[in-house]
C-alpha cells in the first residue's frame, strides 16, 4: 500500500480491480479545504486515460511491474511468440497487447511489462523508432524533391507508411512506432 501523496509518474496502481499507470500528477492546495492529488491515469488494458482526485493520506494499492527484453520469434494467428532473453522461455502474447505490432519483424527485441506479483503480462512495447526496408513504392520522378508531398510505401513488416516522393524501393527508413509516421532516411 502507498499513500496518495507518494504518487509519481510511471507508478502502477490497482484501483477498482483494474491496473493503471500514473501519466501525470499534481499536488493541489486549494485556499479552502483539504489538499488533494489530481492525477491522470492510463488503463493498462485498453489505454483509456481518466482523471481522478485523491485526498491526501488515502491508501492506494501499488503494483510492482517489471520490464524485460523479449525477442520476437513468429506469429500464429492472433498470438505472437516471444523468447525471454534471460531464461530462453517461449512466451505467447496476444496481438492486442502489443503496441506498434504492425512494425514488428522477426528477431526484433521488445520490452515486455508484467505484473511482478502474478507474472501476468500487461503489454509489450516496441522501441519508439525502428529502421525498416521499403519493399514496394511507386518510383520517384526527378524533380519531385521540392514539394512536401507524401506517397504510400510498404515496408518489410507489411505495414504501409506515408513517405516523401524521393524514397525508392530498397531504401532503409526510420519509423516512429507510436503513430506510424516517417522520421527519416537511414544511410
């Protein structure tokens, strides 16, 4: 158990039978009345963010979480097989628990966050930026570099990304996995 005044960003708490990560907190002392903690909490399962106020001294159940590197092996329908980098155990993670799953390629290492007390996997997270090879895109035309126009391109993971016109097939590009946007060309 933890007191509400000890809340910090990134902390995981159990509330109403669900797990939440603290995204933002603010210690508020109104002119009249008791001091409160105003927080923004992100649901671990569905990603919804809610605002909640806690009175100072209120007890909350904190959850100890662990982040471990896992290497992606293969996909089998909606289930993805990962290899624990420390114990070499095969772990199956459901597709909906993986953020940025469309950019996942064989052998990629992801961070898997789990509840330390029950060993329940909460979610798997790809690195913020990944480098992938463009497998198909329409060819660029000379002189197309002056405008800010984007065209669709398919990368080696099978995902479609909007890229500038000067990007050709075989080019290595960097992609932000949070929103699927093109970051830059890798030389």
